[in-house]
């Protein structure tokens, strides 16, 4: 996206190209709305970006956490999220599978 500053300098902001799977009917309706609003589809990306930026992700996460009984404050941080992450019990599946493969190769377990 190109942004014009008051000084007359043009600044290039990095963009990400993404692929999404969206219901055909919903996408068609969205395109029609963008066309009705702007008279062109050249603003399609701007409209999608605006919708993404308008989402209150923290609010949605706080509401979900409240529903499952976790009290959290607004302003989630990675360390705050880690604190509530479930702890693993027992051995990691990767290690168990490795042990089984080693036993199979040693001839102690049948192939099937």
C-alpha cells in the first residue's frame, strides 16, 4: 500500500498476499457490496483489510475465556497466554512413537 505523507514523501508499507477459502455466495455478495459502495472492485483488498482491522480479537478471546471459566484481563500478552496453556501429561507422543519404531527394528515388535 502506498501512503502519501504531508511532506509529499511516498512510503511503501509491506503487504501480505493471502489465499482464503470463502463460500462462493458470501464472496459474491461481498463483491457486489464493494462494487455498489465504490463503483469498482479495485478497493476490494482495502475493504477486506478494513474488516480484519475492525475485528476486536482481544475482546473475542476474553469472551471465550470467560465462557470456559478463565478470568483474564484485556491486553493479552504471549506470556499471559502461556500461563493458561494446558500442561502435557506423560511422555510426548513423538518419543513414544520413536521407542516403538526402535523396538520394531530390533525385532521385538511385529510389523503389523
